[in-house]
C-alpha cells in the first residue's frame, strides 16, 4: 500500500513538472552538430584539397556531403578532439563520411 502511495505521488509530481523535465532533458544532452563557422572551415579545407583531384563541381558536392555527415555525428569539441589525433586515426574516425560521400560526385 505504501508503494502505491509513493507511486501516485511520483506520477503526480511528474505531471506537475513534465515541461521542466522535458526542457532539462532536451538541453542537457550534448548536441551533435557543428557550428556554422566550423562547418565553413571544414568545407573550405575540404574544397581546397579536393578540387584538384575531382574538379570544382565534384568537390562542391563531395565536401558538402562530408561536412553534413561529420556535423550529424560530431559537435565542435568532438571534432577538435578528432583532429588532435594522428593522421591515420583521423582517417579511421572520419572514413564513414568519406565512404558515404564518394559515390555522390
């Protein structure tokens, strides 16, 4: 009987504060998105390096795809951490984007 009273009290409290709980849950989790400035830096670096190999039009498509994929998986801090690693490790951590985007150009 005590359990049910506590459960009813908990449910009542959750109903009362549900919007606050939703707000806390939504904004306390780490965001997986790069800032527009960071995306622009990545795009420029990618485009500069890629256009010599796949042409300007191919580089635009490939680099935008790559930046979109990386932004969906990493935030700025996580991307900084990736780029602080050795080149082989960077390639390994970002190859999912390369593989998915190579067929787009």
